[in-house]
C-alpha cells in the first residue's frame, strides 16, 4: 500500500519541530480528514535556509510534510513555489489515491508560508499562491 519512502518518512520524519523567530509560517488543514500541517521557514537572501514542520494527521500526512521540507530546503522562494503536490508524491515513490490529498496539503503549506513571508516583507503578491478552496480538499487555517 505505501512505498518504502513513505514508510521511512513516516517513521523517521525529517525537519520536525518549530523555528523560533521564523521568517515565515504557513498552516493549512483538511476539514474532511482532520490533517493539519504547519511549516516554518528561515529565509536568507531569498533562499530557504531552514525549514521545520509540525503535522497532526495520518502517516501519509507526516510523510508528505517531511518530504516537502526536504524538497524546499536550499531552494529559492521562486523554486519552492513551483513544487507541486505531484512532485511531493513522486518524491515519495507515490501515494495511494485516497491519500493524495496529503500531498495537496504539503504543497499548500509551503505556499501559505511563502505568502506569509511576502506579507511580512511588505511584498505585494501578483497571484494568490494559497489554495482558493476550489476543490474543497484543503483550506488555509487562519491563526487566531
């Protein structure tokens, strides 16, 4: 059912935790399954120097969060914005169809964090990189 990479990232997740004084934080969730992902970024000169995550959810949610952090670390903001849910799933050697929504959340968490970074820097967004809710699979969770 799950690939070896999915199991490895679930049982040995990379970059778990929180970055104090993060330059950006993105949090998204799926109301249908209850998965919540929160990603913290440390950005220097437009490059993601460090990334951490906290995820509440199933094994696939943990694995996709872990892989997403691996994919963005060392990338420019522009490169990170191009990471898709399919790229996350492919990097894990695939996900069962019923768990593909987890890769959507990973992509959206990255984009939500970058949107937060732009807001903190006073940079106007050309396009809204965060999920618009068009497919009803994910939505951004506003911090209270």
